[in-house]
């Protein structure tokens, strides 16, 4: 049995989550002040089971299966008060209730891994993965307009049925060997993703529901990505050098099926592009306990699959979310200079230049509506200086300080008439204190502060802070751990932000249940003689990260 390692875990989250959020905006001479109470009644389950079998000292095979499930209902209750500027007296109101009376999300991933490793430094890893994502929801939404005396002016009832199926396949091969007093690594990866999405929008009347063809459609998306890389690292004198390049081709097609004036139509969006992603790093010791390094990398960030889906999700008749099938990946060049002293002090400077910045933004639609949508808006330049410092004032007391100063410049465009050049300096600090207590107990206090900051395209967020405390004790011959934690003690993690451009002023807020009390218990069944679960990298790691 020393050749076999079996592992598994399971978690289940129960309870309702409450969210409060809203927006006050001025648009086309009117003011809209909305507040939403959001109750998420879904339960969450996750599980993992895996097996590693050591054929001999050089060969290992393994299988890993993951499953994540979300099911249950939810409801949002939104009230919007409308007035004509400059007066803020309410002239009419809109009350909208979204009843997600049925929802389910299921996510599966299966990985098969083979690894060969010998004493000469040769390593071969092969990963084959299959994943499946299935999500659907059923929603009943009411919209009621009232005048300032609460008399009903207009009433509508809608039903929406949405479904998303995403199928993922991938294979990855990595090989490493010692070469010319260094280490050579090379590899190949292929992934195939297919997504089918359907949205059905109905008007609910006294009779049978009537289908609204203007908002009803299907969207199919297929993407094939092939990449290969080569990486070499070695030491020359006091320098440790590493460099390489990855070449990647992506071929995708999105097709929107819809009905217009009784005619079935479809539109295709095709893309095919190839990119090179070079990277290098150089590290040199400056003394017995000091090192300095310089690195550069080009990276790609692809949009989430759901963000490519053009469907509309209504909060009410005046506010909704919409996907964008024309989104392109963002490309980032990053340069980093890092200095470390005795592994206790780390200082780094970073500069990142992002083209085709993908940002979630709020835009206007018609005279009275807003839409939350992701777009490629322009260029972002990001400078940052960070410090990590570890202290041990006493043998029983450890501290870790992290400080970050950064400056962002966004040169973005909503359209040919709305060009913005926004600049913002900001900072973030955190302090983690860990205390070793008698009776195999530990205590931890974490404090975090974020200043005013620029995020996305034109979002200016107000400062937030948070303090967490936790206590932990080892039990049952060091095989069990019980942990008690309180997060965000004084409810400081409440967001407030603005999104403004000419002709539009918006102030928003949001608070979720960040103050939480958690009690957890873990137990290790291993007898201590088996090997630990192997670290492995799925062939679908990047693709799975694009599912929201």
C-alpha cells in the first residue's frame, strides 16, 4: 500500500447571504436613486477525490476528479426613485422584484496525469483533462411604476429562462532535462472549448406566457487554442539566468441565432490570431544575504466565457447587465525589479503596460437606462512599489507587514466622443500578527487598509479597511485542528465608488456579509507514512478560470 495514495475532501455551505447595493445617478436631466436588497438562498457543495499510484521510483500515474455544485433560489428587491433636476423631489418610482425561483450550477473536472522522473534530471509530465459546466436559472420579474402618491401607473411581469453549457477538453505535455550545465524545459498544450447558451424571455399575462423574440436568442461559442513553449535556465558566475518564449494560436467562432420580424437569422464573429510571449529573468547576489533580480514577461488575459455571451440580465427595466461577444484579450508587458535581504525584507518595483484593456463599466442606453458591460477601452499604465517585511519581536510573536504604493494611468475611450485620461495614486497596507500560545494554540490578528483608488476604466473607489481575528488549536495527537475566526469585526469592508463621464454622474455603494463568524474542524486520517498529495497543473487551468 506504500505505492498507493488516496485522498478526498468535501465541503458544504448552508445559509442565506444578504447583499445591499445601490446607485444614485444623474442622466439626461433626471435623477435616479436606487437601492437593492439581495438575498442569495443557494447552497454550495464542493468535493474532490484523487488517487496517485507509484508504479516504481520513476513512474507515477494519477487521477483527480473535482465537483462543485450550487443550487437554490434567490431574490432581489429594487426600488428606484425618479425626479427631474434640479429638484430631488420624487415624481415617480419603479419597484422591481427578481424572484430566481430555481437555479442550479454544476461544474466537473477530471484530470489524468502521468509523470516520469529519473536521477539524471529528466522529467516528463502528461496531463489530459475534461471539464463540464452546466448552469441554468428561472426568473420571474415584476416592474411597477408609481406616481409620487403611490398610484400605479404601469405594471409589467416578465419571465426569463437562461441556460449555459460549457464543454472543455485539454491535453498538456511538459518535458525537462539537464543541458549545458542548465535546465531545459519545453512543452505543448491544446485546448478545445465549446459553449452553448440560450435565453428565453417571456411576457407574463393572464393567459399563457408570450415569447419576446427581440430578447430571445441563442449564442454558440467555440475556441481552439494551441501553444508551445521553450524555457532555459542556468547559472553563469554569480548570475542566475532564465529565459524563453511561448507561441500561441487561438481560433474562435461565435454565432448568434435570433428572430427578427418572423425570420430566423444568425450572425458570426470569427477570430484567429497568433502571439509570441517572451520572458526572461536575471538574479544576482549582492552579498551573503542580499539578492537583486530583473524580469520581464508578456502575458495575455482572455475574457470570461460568460462576458462573451451577449444576453441581457435585468435588475429592472432601467438597469441591466449585458455580455459583449466582440471582446478581445488584453495584452500586458510587465517589468519587475526585486531586492531581498535575508528573506525577511523584499522590495519590488513593477511597471505594467496593458493594451486592449478589458474593463467592466457602466454606460448609458436610450434616455433613461444604464447597462453594465465589459469592453476593450484602451491603454493602462501601472507603476507600483511594494515592501514585505517579516519581524519576530519575541519567540512567540511573528509579524508580517505588506505595503504597496501604486500609480495608475488610464487612457480610455467609451466612443469617439468620450475619451478619458484618468490618473490616480493609491496605497494598500496589511499587518498579520501570529502568536504561539500554550496548549498547542495559536492566535492571529490581520488588519488591512486600502486607500481611494482607480479601478476598471473609470471607477474611483473609496477607502476601505478590515480587521480579522482567529484562534486555532491542535488536538488528537496532532491529527486534528479546530479553528475559530471572526472576519471584518467592525464592518469596514463597505464599498463606495463613482463612475462619471460627460453627461453622466453616478455614485454607488455595496455591502455584503463580510462580518462573519466561522468555526472549522479538520482531521488528517493519514498514518504519516504515505506520500503527500502531488502538486499538479491541469491542462484546463486557464480555461477553467474563465468560467465565472
